[in-house]
C-alpha cells in the first residue's frame, strides 16, 4: 500500500501530539506555578475575551447615630469591568518531500527527522513563552545601549534573550520602524554581562543594516510587536492601562512598586518585609511566590549567610525546591528563573493570577490536514509546512495583590 499525505498525517496525529503537549507544559518555570483555566472564555465580535468585574469601592452607607436620628443614607459599591483579550501564538515547522519519502522506505529515519524538528520547535516555543511571561505586549527582546549598522550592543544583563538565528524587527525608542527581517548571526556576552549581537539582513547577502542601531533602540520578534502576552512587567505596575482599566482613574487598580530610580541597591530583609506589608495593607493578602533572577537569589543567600541564618533549601508545592522568605504569615518560596529580567523580585499572589487559554498547543488542521504544500511568490516547492497554535493570555483579578521590588544588586 502506498504511503500518502493522508496516512502520514494520521501517524503524526497519533504518535506526536500528546507527547508534545506534555513536554511544553513541563519545560517552563514561571507558568508551572500559574493556574491554568479555560473558564469564562467567551467569544465576542473581534476575538476571544475573558470578562470579569472588579470591585473598586465599598458600600459606605455606614455611620453611627443618636436616638431618633435618621439612619445612614444608602450607598452602593462600585464595579468596573475588566476585559482580557486572548493573544494568538504560533510556531511553524517545514519538511521537504524527500523527508516524507522516508516514511514509505524507512519509517525510523523519518521518525528521527520529524522528532528533531518537533523537539527544536518545542524548545523554542517553551523558551519564548517563558520570556513573554515577564514582558509586555510590545514584545521587546532587547534594548540597545549602543550599536552600528552591523552590531546591537546591550547594557549589562540586557541581552539574555538574544540568540543566534533569531529573526527580528528593529525599532527606535520612539517606536518608529528602522529595520525589518534582520537576523542575529553571532552573540557574545563579556565578563561584565554586556552583550554584542552581530546582525544582518534576512537573506544574509548584505550584513549591513539600512539604518544604524542607536542607544534606546529595541528589537522584537519578526512582526510580533504589540501582539505578545501581557506579562508581569505590565501587570505588576503602579501605572499604565491594564485590561481597559487605568489606575490614574481607578486608584486601587495598581500594584505596589518599590524602585530606586534605576540605581542598583543592596538587598535587605527590610525591603522585602515592607513589600510584603504594603501588599497586605492593600488587601491583596500574602504573596505566595517570589520570582527573581539567579543573581538576586544569590544576593538573598549571601544576606542569610552574613546574618548567620540557616540557608538550607526547602521543598514547596509543585515540585519546587529553594530558599524561603519567612514572614509572620508563613514562608514564601523564592523561585529563581533565568528568564526573569535582571535586578527584580516579583511578589505574586497566585490565587489572583491565571493563564487563560482556549486550549493547549495544537496542530492547525482545520482544512483537513496539518501538512500543507509550501507555495510562495517564488513558486511551488516539494516541501510541506505545519503550524502549532495556541490562544492564551495572562490575567489577574487583583492587580494590587502583586508587587515589584526592583533595582536590586545581583549577587
């Protein structure tokens, strides 16, 4: 019996999809601790949304009275609707017709080639999703401290997301497009943490960009600007519109932020205790986790050692093991994540934050097959492409249940 695209498609569906989903969920650090939910996802004109009300003011029909005095006038609580729009995430892979031919003559070789492609895509999706958890919808991958027509240089610690082979778009600090479809060909980080990326055009026939990189410029993944997940940098903030609600007009819709105007400062337990107390004072409860960098984690470890405190690791819910920050309401686990931006500690109440998703990662096969012939302006090719997709967004019901301690010296 001849092997066709229909039979190969069936093999892929049965053998690979569930394994791929399981691996994607286990390979990220931050999302493993964020509750996933598909409840409340509704379809409205314009896309997928999660809509929920937030209470912004109590009912203050309250007061003390003397005998025979009129009772307090009735008042009402105030509510504002929050709307979370799901973001659309994709990953693509492509195999030549010659590789598919192996499915008929040597299925083991075909399976190996396909597995390599899927594993590579899986790792890329997992890594990029974890990066997005900490970012903003703008999708900034790196910001330049300096540069030229062939280099993109970041400040210390600012190039952690840059990797060789990345396809990027280049914008000025004023959000004006400067270069599109640029490729990172080399990434070097020196002992001080300064990263220099060599960049060129997509076709690599011209390694000089049309417009030089300048300080303050930034890069995003190709055609992804303003389309990525709303990450912690947007959520855990005291200013800025979030889910159509602005803390400038709804004051309770603000996280606690303790910064030092961009100047790094030593970590102290006093700073951490105050952050925890400020969140509790707003009614957000006690944080349930602290996400930070490995460098800030080292600073906390050194702080405990200097004060002759025990610094043994502890096991926490979800399979995490690490240092704990002790409060009068209990221990808070400190989770170090390579993708966390430098010099920061995110204090999160996980009861008030969720990853909303319409479904897990799936192959796009609405037209009957997940493998489509590659057809471009240059012609039709003996190659087939498949796409993974996921519609998801991070949402919080209480922005004031979270806090950010920034400008912390890395250990």
